[in-house]
């Protein structure tokens, strides 16, 4: 989360690679087993309300090789990608959900941040990218955060809501239009296939 700019050995911005491309490839590799598991199988991705910091940048996901990069915009892009990927799976008939577990301190998620004070920059960066401030939720305990993930993984009553965003144990929709735009969902899928090499067919 909000790590300094660096490229992976594959030449990808590290947050986009870690938070999305790794998930995309793993799911692609597991898809035969997911399909074999039948109608009760589901995919759950974990996002963050950090997606409201900024969109997926299909033409420049590496932020001009770092020249246009800031750590929070990189994080926002990767969390938007989690939502778009989930909606792409649902569009292809795979039961899937994406979860915002909440603001949870006491984990190591921020361990890679260069400066813990950079939390103070979220609002400024969001205003620069989106024209509005960042609204941070009240912190939750780890147990409270886990609850929404368990709903996404196990609740039989939400199967008909595949592709949905969950927060506070409830099904909802992302507030940012770019996180649910069908065109951008397809653009992310195409870019991701190009990166991992080969079609992700279901």
C-alpha cells in the first residue's frame, strides 16, 4: 500500500503487479478447478475504498515509467483494478465478489510505506486526481474487517448479486463510475491478458 515507485522484474509498477496482475494470473491458473467445483464456487477479491483515489490507467498503468507517479495514485489504480476484475469475472459467468474490509490498523499492510505520515496526503492526492476529497471510514477491528470477507465467501443469499462490491457486510456498488464502466472492465481484461500472456477464457 502506497509504496515508492518501482518496477517488477516484468517491468510493471509494483502495486499494480502485486495487487492485481498476480490475482488475475492466479485466478486464470485456478479456473479449471473453480469451474469443476460447480455452482457453489465463488471468487472473492479484496479491494479498498482507496479505489476512490484514482482510476485504472489502461494506456499508462506504469505512470510514464514513474514520472507521473505518486504512491497513493498507484494504490488507487490497483484497488480499482480489483473491482473491475471482479466485475469482469461476473460478466463471464463466474460468481465473484469484491470486498472493502474497512480501515483496519494493526496489520502490516502499510509496512512498505516510506513514510507513515503519508496518510495525511490521501485527501490532497484524491482532490488532485478526482476533484473531491477522500472520505475515510471509521477504523475497524480485524474481526470486524473479516466479517465482510466471510459474507462474500459464504452467504448463500448474495449469489444472485455476483460482481457486487461489499462493505459493512452489505452488497452495494462503487460510487465512482470508472469502477463499474463496462468499457473499462473490458480494457482491464485485455491489458491483463497481454501482460500475463494468453487469453483468459472461461
